[in-house]
């Protein structure tokens, strides 16, 4: 028969195992929180990109209209110069 460990030693071993499990749980909790934060940041970036893609055609239209208006004004001023 094998000799059993004294109850005091067994209790310390169990407490050490519990402390180790709690530390592991805390580490997992921190990793979970950081992953959740990264996921939220990626969602925000995706929403921003989606919004930029939605307004990209309007940006082209407005810049083209501005360029056309500037060219028209320059041509008009040039024509007025020779009148």
C-alpha cells in the first residue's frame, strides 16, 4: 500500500491548482477581451470602407462638375478678353 499525503500537503496542492486555474482563466479573459476589441475595430473599418465605396461615384461626379465649371469660366474669361 502507498502512503497517503498528509492532509495539509494535499490541501496546499489543491490550493495551488485552484490558483493556477484562476490565473489561466484570467489570462483567457484578457485574450477574449482583446479579440473582441480587435473585432469591433475591424467592423468599424469595414463600415467606413463601405461608406466610402458608396460615396465614391458622387465624389467623381462633383469633382467633374467642378472641373467643367472651372474650364467654362476660363473659356468665358478668355473669350471676353478678345471682345
